[in-house]
């Protein structure tokens, strides 16, 4: 698993460096916190490269629950489903903080991958993303709110977390309201579940109000209650 993570990190670094070169002369667009980059159903054939900031991708269910698909941060890309040829966006993208983006037309994106021999690694990377998003959609309809919150915290730890000795530190001041929007439940329920996780030693908050996630413990707890 460690070797696989190292391989993934190396590929992500290579692709990030490649796309920085591709967009070095491109005009940047700035989005404030909560600004929407695009909405479900929009027509847009562009891949987005994150110069700085964080982007949340999500769907809304018929009963207005938000299904968090992914969170992407500096040096990453999103919006690649435009390569499918469907013509319209299948999710909504929103800035989680002040974010600077550069746009890459799909044809240029494919050409860059080919030029820098990134196709094979990118296909594997995209397959993992799709699997993660399918799991997120399945969670929305098959697991309860406590489990969805736990899975959301694990996703945040994996995508945004900084390594601590035995945990991941999320350097983002997440509010109960933000978590309730991601999970699709009330702020009150989020507060109850978060306190339960703290009491069980699965999470804690440090002096900077950053969330510390005990990944292995939280994962084991979720497996136990599933």
C-alpha cells in the first residue's frame, strides 16, 4: 500500500508539473469562497487546473441532499468528464476557499498528456477517481448519516490531510454547516456525531481549530457499525 501511494504521488506530481507548463501563459480566473465554477447541466468542454485553492465536486439528490463526489486542491485538475463527449456537466463545482484556476481546452489537455507520456498513468488515476465517486453515490443511498459523515471525513483526510505521526491534519476551518451540506443532514446531527467521534478518540481539534483525523481508528469504527 505504501509503495502504491508513493507511485500515485509521483504521478500526480508529474502531471501537475506538466500542466503548469501547459498553462504558464494562460489567463487565470479567480473564484471567491462558495462561488460556483460550473453547475450540473452546463455546457463546458474545459478541464480546470487549480493554481491555488480548493474545489468541491458534488451532486444533489431529489430530496436536496448533497452528495460529495470529490475535493481537489492546488496542483490538481477537475472537470475531466468533459472528455466523455456528453456535452454537459454531470456535477457541480464550487470553490471551498479563494481559488485561482486555469482552463485547458480538452484537445490541448489530451495533446499534453500524449506529449509528456502521461496517458497510462492518467487512465489509472481517472479509474480510481471514478471508483471513489461511485462509492460516494452509493453511500448517499445505502448508509446512514453517521457513516456518511465518517466517510466524508476520511475523504477529506485523504485529499486534504497533512501527515501527523499517527493521523491526518486538515488545515481548513470546517464548520458544522459546511459538513452538513457535504453529508446532506442537519447541523444538529453533525454536532452530535462529531462529539461522538471525539469521545471515541477518532477525531480531535488542535489549538488552531484544525481537525485531526485518526484514519485507521475511524475506518475501523465505520466498518464495525456498518
